[in-house]
């Protein structure tokens, strides 16, 4: 049995503000260790529950955050950027029985600690077939196309609530309770590691590959905080303007849906102006 962990950082233990997750800052250096502790707890729990292999895919920012040297020696880490499926890279090879979303968060425009969808700012909302979408929701649809269930979820309490909507079966661990976008009541790494390890152990029973879901077509809409960003997004083939600050596109599969999403966010981020953005 092989488990994939998609590891994002905003929903990690102790993380509450931008400095905690921006590579290069002293706070990020400190938080990397707590983030690694969450991920390693999941690794240990999956092995406790009988997994044969655990692979971690880094899913945050530069995708170079986790401390390899602090991970259990049985795990393997995919680190670095430019991967076909980005946050859930590795799910497409047909050998993954279950996936964990560790350190996830709520989506752009939602309540939640460091809530956003792919871009840290500029996007004010994302919808998948008219349902408000977080990164977890989008990626849950991607992994469903490969028949892989989401078995474990960690993040703040509101992210866990959001995950109930798209991964109802997954075991959930809230490592902190939301107070505002930049504040949370945090539990210590020792405590959250124990909670995550025990949930991961139980979650192994859910790691049973399903029949791949073909639920398309998928219409994805994005709303930005400036109208020129909507215009810039329309250079991506198939992306149309549906409002002053809103665009949408439709794909038959979520494989293409998430790849076009990546193209849109890459183009849009290059169009954000520092002063008059
Ligand atoms: Zn994220």
C-alpha cells in the first residue's frame, strides 16, 4: 500500500501570518520545523497503520520547505517546482492507494487562516461548477479522476470544515482554531503530532483505490481584485471574460482543469503591479 502526502504550509501547526510561510524569512525558517513535524507525524501514522510506502509531495510556494533530514527514513520526498500536477503530483502513476492533504487551508475570499487559492492575493474567489472552491476541493476532483481517495486532512478548524464538503470520509485534524486571517489559537507541535499520527494510523483503512471518477465537464471561474487581471487571464486559450473582474473556462477533465488553472495564475501573477496592482 502506497500513500501520497500533499504538503502545504499555511495550514501547518503554529503558522498564522505571511512571514511564517514566505521562504527566506526568519519566521519561515522556524516554521519549517513545525511543518516538517506535522508531515512526519502523518508518515509515522501511515506506517503504524500498515502502509508499505509513503511519498511526500511538497505543495507550498517554492516547494522547498520541508526538512528532509528530519523525516522518518522510510519516507521519500519530492521537492522542487514544475510538476505536471503541481500540488498532487505523483497521483497519476496508478500506484497510489490514498492521499493526505496536510497543512491545507480555506480558499480565496473565505474565512480562514491565510485563506487563498494558489496566489497569495489578487484572486478573490474561485468556483468549480458554481461551488466555491478551495485548493483542497480542486485537487480532490483531480485525485478522484485517478480513483485515489483523500484519507487524511490537516489544517485549521475552518479548513477541516471546508474539507467535509469534498472529502467527507477523510479523517481530519485541526491543528489550530481560526481567529482571523492572521491569528489562530495554536496547539503545540508535540500535541498536533500525536493527533496527526493517530489519525493517519486510522486513515490507512480508507486507502482503497476506487473506480476513477469521470465527472466532467468542469467549469472553473476566477474573480480577481482588479479588472486588468481578468483581461490578462484571457490570453490563455479557452479562458473567457464573464464579468469586469471575472473569467471562466471549461475543460472535460480536471487534469486539464488544474493545468489551465496553473497557466491562468502564472499569467495573472505576472500582471500584478506592485504599486497600482
Ligand atoms: Zn496552499
